[in-house]
C-alpha cells in the first residue's frame, strides 16, 4: 500500500523482476492491478476495505445454508455432532481473519441454542488429556 501510484508501479516492476529471476515466473498482466483502496477489493472470500475486512456475503449465506442442513441432518440422525463441530471449527478459523467478532459470537449462541449440551469428541479428548 502506498499513496503514490508511481511508487506502486515501480514496486510492481521490482516484484515482477524478482519473480522472473528467482522463481522463473511472472505476474499476470491482466490479473495484477494497482487499484484505489477507497473501493473495496474482493480477495480469497473477503471484502477488503482500507480500514477493515469483511466476509463475502455469498460465503456467509453458504455457511447459514450448511448450518440449516446440518441441523436437519442431526435431527434426522443422519449425522453426529462431531461432523458439525468440525465444520464450524474450520469456518470460525476462516471468519476470524475478518472483522467478525460479533458475528461469530452470535453464531456461537445459535449453535448452543440448536445443539444444547452437545460436546464434541475433540473437546472431550482435550479436557481429558491433562488428567
């Protein structure tokens, strides 16, 4: 990040030269761009703004859909809590990379409400490991 576009162009050239010389690869001319950060940038499932980072709405909708289907499968006995726990453990690790504290807190409360008194085998193993 830099406020001077000329400096950014120079940095991009230096990076491209390094990649060519050291790794025998180069930046794709159409896929590597210098942009103004007052606009948002979408990258790796995040909406990146100058001062904060959010999840893409489509990723949030996919997670909610997965939560709904997992809940139904659990009720029908087609899946166990460990599978659901593993999914949310991974999703929370991903979501933690953005500004999602309140969202993660809300979803954790929803999970506790839908699956009261459920404990995953991983958590049981973690608790008993120190004994």
